[in-house]
C-alpha cells in the first residue's frame, strides 16, 4: 500500500473513535484526521480526512459527524448518545463446578458466574479483543530434532501448565 | 517443502519444547535453540553463581552497568509490576529464600525442611527499581535482591520465538509458558491444552485453546511447593505480606500478546484470589483468563472462551 493512504482498518478505527468519544475526544479525533489529511494530490481512492466535516462545540455537547466512505458516499453519524454502540459486559463462565471431575466444558454452554459484592465495569468497546479464528485440524508428520543429552522426549501436544520438569 | 520440526531440552529448571514449521533446514535451526536459551539463563539465573543477576544483586544500592539481556528482562519485569499494581514484584528474592526456596526446585529435598525461623520479609516497592536505558544501568534499592523467575521464562520464550519466526511459524514452550508466532500450515492456529493442575501426564486437559501470534502462560501453587519447619510453602510470594500467597486459586492461565505480561497477570490472579482476581482481570485491556480453584471449580472469561470456542468448531 502506498505510504500515506489509509486502509480499511484505519478508517474504521477513526470512525469508531469519533462516534464513541466525548466532545474532547472528537476534537482529538479531528486533530488526528487533520494530520492524516496530508495526502498526495493525485490519489484515486476517496479517503476520509479531506471529507470529514466536524463542528466543534462546547464540552459535553454531541457533535454531528459526516464521514465519506470508500465509495465517496457521505454518511451522517448521529450525534445522539443512543447511537454510541454499547457492548455487553464480559461474563465469567463456569466450566466446571466445585467437586466435579473431568475436563471443563468446551461447548461454551455458559453458566454465568457472578462474584459476590463485586461490580464489574463494562470494558471500553475499543478494548475488546477480536475472537480467535476457526482452527482446522492437527498438523501432519512432525520431525523430532534431538537436543544434546540428557534430553527429554518432546510433549506430544503443546500444553500450558505451572512450570515443572 | 515445509515440514514441522520439534525439539525438547531442559533449561531454567524446566522442560522446553519448540515447534517450527519451515522449508529451511529445521534440524539445524532447532539445534541452535538450547544455546540461545543457555545464553539467557547464564545472565538471568539466580542459581548460577557467575550470572549477571547475581552480580547485580550483590551491588544493590549502586548503579550497575548491565548487558542488553538483563536490561530488557528487568525492564519487562518492572513493566509487569506496574501493570499489576505491584502484585507481581521481582524484588521477592529475600522472601523466597526465607520461605526455603534456596536452590533450584529439582534439588529441593523431599519432606520437611529445617530453615531458620525468620520474621516476615518486607518486599520493597517495585518502583524502587531504577533503570537508565541509555546508560544500560540498573540500580536496586539497598539490600534488595531481584528474582526474574516470575517473568523470565515467558520473556525468554518470546526472544526465541521472535528469532525463529524468520524461518517460519513457531511455538516455543518454556516450561508451560508458550509463545506462538504465526500458525501451522492450513490451520487457524496452534492448539494448546490447559493442563489439569497438579496432575501427572495423561490426564485430560482442563480446556484447549487456539492461539496465534500471542502468548499463553500458567502459574500455580500446585507444583512448586514444599514443607519447611512443618509449614506448607510455595513459590508464589505475596509482596504485600512477604509470605507465600494465601489464595483459593490453584492455577491461573492468561492469554496475552506479551508473554512476560501474561506471566505477571497469572501471579496477580492467584494473589488476588477468585473473586477479586476475576474482577481485576476484567478491568484490563487484555482479559483472557482461566482459573482453576482449590475447590476444583474452573472459570474462564469470555475472551478466553473465544479461544476455546474456535476449537469446538472443528
């Protein structure tokens, strides 16, 4: 990608920061976008910075925002707090109850664990991690490379555990 | 042709396992890894009389010029202390020694050890570790001593994985703390079991997860434990008390992009206990964690479960 151009991820991140931030964050976002405005004149891709239209107002007042997408379409982002995406608070899942034997549940059937007298603060949406991709299958033949003796046998399956020999 | 290679060796008091997928000479590459780890261990081990860590500890209270390895390792440990609010604190060595952990764990005697009956050790604040990166210098508070066992293996695994990544996807297991770079061919990630704590081999795992380009670390009070003066001890010192942590968490597993920080987070979870630990981890930017409690319960955050959920779709 040529230097100075924005990829889809950066454009999305810029939009999200504007929508979910306060007026101050919006100003900061505007400043960030202004710095991103410095693009080569002869560019064929419609990009955000030149087309963002912000109205800075007093602190605490929601700011209407217009974003230009990749196709040149202008999109108005409502300034209402109701438009700010709300992510559910993360839950703790009980995989195994006290006294139960065997492995924890892999099926994801969640029984939500609620700690006593503890308030869990919902995370900021931008801090949520993306889910891991789907795995396919185990690797094929693995070639064992012996280390200098005395060398243990490699574990057949990678595993994490409190360190031991 | 790309092939997967694996090697295993003992280092840092643990078994290392290293997987590498490469079309290069995987055997020749992996045969170098023990020497890479030895170079780190020679600098960072508190069980090597000639190590740089020992020399640093002997000069506490003074500025000491150190190697890049020790500088980076201490800087990372300090960062882990900062992010855990000091729950992980590398200045615990005197407390570890007072508890009886005076030698490599494999050399610890079985049965009840007799150790001097000392008063609880006050662990200095982590912020008293001073680092001057430009001068490559470190100053420990006077009479303080540092131990990097809490983050050292994860940090080492990351160094090795970053070197191997040039040859292909790899997975470095440093005694149960793993770092993944890339993913195996035609797969979405490395499949890693979370071992049932305190159990021999062959016991089904507590859970299995899929990871790529991240680290997963586990700490626990299930293995490195002993009896001294008739009292049970273990190696996870609570800096707030200078004593082995009193906790209802048997082991904690964390997935985090930074291996040393993953290790630090596991210590924080154990020290805080079940409820406070889960509350704490859910307030962090990285919050993928699983704990096994002393009553056998297993709890996982939703972020950790997302790594498990991916596995169940196979």
